[in-house]
């Protein structure tokens, strides 16, 4: 795990630097409030500090049994991630056709059915419930606009 932590620490430092550089293009403060550059600046600073801590900590801590393990997940786990990515691409192209609630219900039910091996009744039930609660919170309570689809839902 030391090697993985060091790699993540270096990636984190890179992201922190990128966040900092992007924040310099924006205004840090407006008249009386933080400007658009405030948040990315402090995200970059925080991420840099945490990444440095992680890298330093890998050199200080004692070796562990986990240090000899492979960094990458096994092949079947990569297939799961690949399937989810494929499903997200399908969601992206069907959202405008079917609308948000229907697409989210189908996506959730498919993930639960194929990857988690839930029964079809549970998968569909959870998919409908998740889409309904999400729609209720964001569309009804917060009045956010979601894609409507051909049914106008």
C-alpha cells in the first residue's frame, strides 16, 4: 500500500497544482464576499497539504503485510467498473429521450440486477423508489429542471 499511497500523493499534488493555477485566473475576492477563485484556491492548498502528509507518512510508517499486495484490482472488478462506465454512456444518450426519472430507474435497476444479483422485483422496486425520491427532492422541492423525455415526466 505504500507504493499506491505514494502514487496517489503525487497525483494529488498534481491536482492541487492544477487547482491553484486555475484559481489564479479567477478573482479571489469580490467587493465583500469571496470570489470565484476563492474555493479552487483553498481546495488546492488543502489537497496539497493532505497529499504531502500522505507521501511523508509512507516513508515514516513501518512496513505492513498489505505493502506486498498488488495495487490494481482483480480482473472481475475491472469488468464491473467497465460495465458501470458503459451504463453511464448509455444513460448520457438516453436521458434526453426517456427523461430523468425513467432513465435513473432503469440504470439503478440494471446495476442492482446484473452487478449485485438482486431479484428482478427488488431491482425494479429499488430503481423506482430511488428515482422517485431523487425526483421529489430535486425537481419538486428544489425546483431544478431535469430532462423531461418524450413522456414529459
